[in-house]
C-alpha cells in the first residue's frame, strides 16, 4: 500500500474496502489532514458508500476550511446559503464568501458578480421584473435580459465540467436514460454546486415565477451543438404527486443559428436572445398536464446554443431527497 494517505484511501475506496478507507480517512482527519476532512465531507454528502449524513458532512467541511482548504471553503459557502445540514443563512454565507475572497480568486469573482446585483439581506432580488405576454394558452411570458452577460457566462462556466449526454426519465422503466427526444448535453447544478451567484439567480427565477425557491429543480444547463435538438414534448411528468407546474428557460448565449423554441399548438416561435428568459405554465387550472404547452427546441444549424432550464414543482421539496419523495 502506498505511503501517500490520499492514494491509500482512494485505492481502498476503489476496491470497495469502505471500512478500511473510512478508518484511514478518520485517522488522517484527526491529525489535521485537510484533504481527508474534505473527502469525508464529500462521502457523507453523497451518501453512496456511507449513509448520507448532512450535518456530519458540514462538520468535516468546516474542519477542512479551518485548516485552509480552498475548495472546502467554497462548498461551505454554498451549503450555508441553501441550508444543507444546518440552517440556511444568506448573511453568514456572504460573510464566508468575503473571507474566502481575500485569498481565492474564484471566490472573489463570485463576490464581484454578487456586488452587481441588487439584493435583499436574504439574497433575493429587490427589483420587480417586467414581462411581455407572448401567449395566453398556455400562459407564456418573456423577460428581457433576466440575466446579465456576466451571469450567463457564470452559469455556462459552472456547467461546463458537468456536461454529459442528456438523460430523460424513461416512461417505461422510470429510470434516467439517453433518449433521442433530447440530443443535447446537459449539466445539473445540484445543491453542492449552487454557489451564491447560482443561488441568487435561482431566487430571481423564483421571484419572476411567483414561487418559492425550494419548488425549483436544480438549475439544468443544456448545450446543443449543430443538429442537436429537443423534440416536441411536455415538461410534465406522467406519474407524480408533485407536478412540474411551470418552466423557466433562460437563453445564455447568441451567435448560433436555428435552435428556436417552438410552441406549435400556440403558433409561437421564440428566437433565443442571450439573457432573455421565458416562463410558461405546463398544467391547466385543475393541475393536469396541458397539451397546449407542448414545445420543442429546434435543431441548431450553426454554432452552439446554451440554455438554463428550471422546472418548477407544485410544492417545495428537499433537494437532497428529490421532488418525488413525500
Ligand atoms: O431548447 C429549448 O428551446 C427548449 C428546452 C426545453 O424544452 C426544456 O428545457 O424543457
Ligand atoms: Fe421543455
């Protein structure tokens, strides 16, 4: 076995020798090894090889931060703001970010983006946004310049290393599967990736949709390259107790051709423009899927189309358990 403890615990984890890996990690954590604390935090956060324990994850994370682990500090900021393993506190998260920004350029860049936003002490938008009605049935609104160019770039950058061929829920097996309906690449910005900029943008999306932030599924970035598309579909889910009632799509870039969003039944074609958002209702007044809300992302002809989608559920849910639980 290697004498490098990091290699040792990685090798043990890879070999499914979980108990031994944990013993090494815990022993290293006791001696003040920051990577060991960070790794333990990750294991308790993911909950794959050990049962998920969010408060314990936070404890190991804070230990790593105290020893000076930069990535731990950023993760701690995100989890403080969204209330993972402890109470949510935007002011505390802001203070932690300012502290991290003194030595970490990534944190400083996030702080600078936040400084451009007009936010309440809870990180919510101060200003109301005006919309244009594009259709009545289904209800479709357009918000011009919901995100600034720098915000669009931040969302795309956050997603870049997470992009994978898009999955959709297979109606037969109920499992995620690659499906020709959607041929783009997708990245889910889950609660561990929800930095304060993303969090503030999720609050902004909640504000324009008149919903609670906790009703939104993780912000999902889609990237379509030439020929890729999202064929006609409804965003609603067949069997669910917590339906996707609204969708917000933010267009993140210009510089491509094709890729219009089309609502065939409403006779509406939307030409994407960077920073603009559309909001539409997926259900009828009685909460059932609205067939008129069918829509498609047409194939991109040239360049790449980037969007961020937030599917919004009828009720708030815990992002670590998912919208289908309870
Ligand atoms: O790419 C588009 O224009 C449509 C995307 C879409 O339908 C979705 O994200 O649910
Ligand atoms: Fe959709």
